[in-house]
C-alpha cells in the first residue's frame, strides 16, 4: 500500500502531532508524515518533529502584516513542494481562509477539544464546566469554511469531575486525544482513498 503523504500544522507543543507521528511508525498506517509546519518559530513541536526525523519548518505569520491569504500561500507552497496528500491540524491556532479550506477540501482534518457541535472555538473546557456539563471530550472533524463546523469523524468522551478546572480537564483529556486522532485520521485516509472526502 502506498501511504498518503501527511502534512501536520501546529502552533505549540505538538503533542497530538507526536501521537500521529508515532502511530505512523506502524507498517500498516495509511499516512506517512513528511512535513510539520508552524506559524510560531519557537513552537516546541518543531524540535519534537525534527527529533523524530520529520522535516519541520516555521512560517511566521507576523511578517505578513495581517495578510492571512499571503501567509497561507506560503504554507501551501511548502505543502505542494513535498507532495502532501492530506493535512492534519494539530493545535494550529489560526482560523484558515476560505481559499485554503477550498484548496484542501476533503483532505484536511482537525482535532477540537469539545464534543462538537457543542463549544466550537476557544475556551471549550471552561464553557463546558460553566454550563454544568457532566462530560467533556474531543472531536476529529473535516475542516470546513466555518469554525469547527465540519462533519465529525470520531469523538472521545471523559467525565467532568466535581471541582474540575479547565486546566485539569484539558490535561486529563490529552490521553484521549492522543488515542483518538490517529484512529480518526486512519478513517479519513480511507475515505480520501475512496474519493469521498467530505467537509460540510
């Protein structure tokens, strides 16, 4: 089986990126990580990727002076040059423009720390706790034009405990994210191969 070439976009520590890279060490995994990109030059995940033999490049968004499209064209140039087939957003903290989303339609997935469609956007754990929810979780979904609105591929759930803080909940959820994302990406790759990627 020829594996799909995977590009991973990060903004920070890259723990979900590492989970994907480690899962891809299995001979039967359908994606091969070939590039990690970050908009933050000092993102910890860049060095973690390099330590695992993955090319890692920072394309700092700040010199683009708010021109999001120009920044994304620079990202896209790197992705195209390395023949990337599928993108995984793994803690990439910028909202993508419609141009980039359309360009990668049906070939880009994201992990989000809530049980979508509940709590899209930021501060998901604090919002879930404040709303009196009894459980939290994470979702892997196809990326669409809206923020965290694409079709959900898979979810994982954990209970919210009495006295939980947003930070404690986020930390407890991480192992579930690290299990979920590689399996959800495996499903996404199967759908891409079938020519049936879906983002809305």
